[in-house]
C-alpha cells in the first residue's frame, strides 16, 4: 500500500482493497473516499512532517479526518506513510440498563477516555469502576470477578502478559508501579470490563426481567402489572 500527493494536487492510493474504517459519525464500518487534500506547492514550500486529509464516509457522507506522516518529498510527489491517525474516533457504547448509577458514571468516563485514545486514563477509570463494583457487591464481589476473569482468559486464550496487566488494573488497587497501557492492551481491558459488568449486573437483570414476564402472564393479569416490567431495570440502581 502506498499513498502520495502529486504535483496536480491529486491523491493516489494503492491498496489491496479500498480504505475502510468505522465512521465516527454513523459508527458503521464503511469505505471512505478522499475529498480534500493539501496543496502540493504549499507542501513543498513548508515541508511539514505530517499532513491532514479529509475523506467522505460512503455510508453517511460525513467527513472523516485522518493524519499521515510524510515519508518523502520529491520533485513530482509527496509520499505519505501507510499508517494514519484518526483525529476523531468512534465513541464506544455500552448498554447501562442494569448497571448501578455510581458504576455507570465512572465507566462512562472510562469509555470517553478510550474513545479519545487516552489509554492510561482509561485504565485508571477502569480501576475506579472496578473498585465501585467491589464495594457494591460486598466482600465476595472481588472473588467472583477474579474467577470470572480467569474463565474469560481460558475461553478467549488471552496472552499471559496482557492478562496479567489487565488483572493488575482491575484487581490490584495497590499495585506499584501503576501499569502503563497501550492501544492493544486497552482493547483487551475494555472487553474484560464489559464482560465483568455483564456477568455481575446485566445477566442478573435480564433473568429477573424474563422471570417477571413469565410470572405476570402466568397469573393471567398482564394488564395490571405491565408497569412492574419497567421497574426491573431500575431495581439495580436502588
């Protein structure tokens, strides 16, 4: 794959397939097409180390901003690196229906940090979120999470070093020095946190809701107790 801007201000991309990513606006994994490129004469005059390009999402037509490092300046073209940085990343989402408010507030901040590629801040907020979970679940909560993490490690075949780091973030509140987290490690940590919330809260909430539906209709008076269904998801917050 190669990318370069020629003297006619035209961008050329040589890919095995068309460039695609998750659009930060519509959150759809979509092909993107370049619509705005830097002026060649100005690039040759100022010779910046990095340049920005604007693409169009083919799913929603929103602009997508990417930044590339310049690898070479020649008389005929400006060559760019194969790698790029997304200036606006998709916002991570999570269904907080059955999550307690104190836990939700902390993990929302963690997701914001992750979406802005602040991975060490994300890890810090994951630790605070986990500590709130342990406080909410009581003395046995930490042991339950420990067992769940080990089950996930075996099921997903997570690398030992990555798992040790994620476990230190989630379980070892007094670890020193605090582990530093990169993008790949943060992505694993994110999935472990989501699974922890699912096992601790979401699964229980969904089971309670399903059982209440069964009970209401088995009693033969669904009309009188429909309002109770909405309360099931809120009970976790009380």
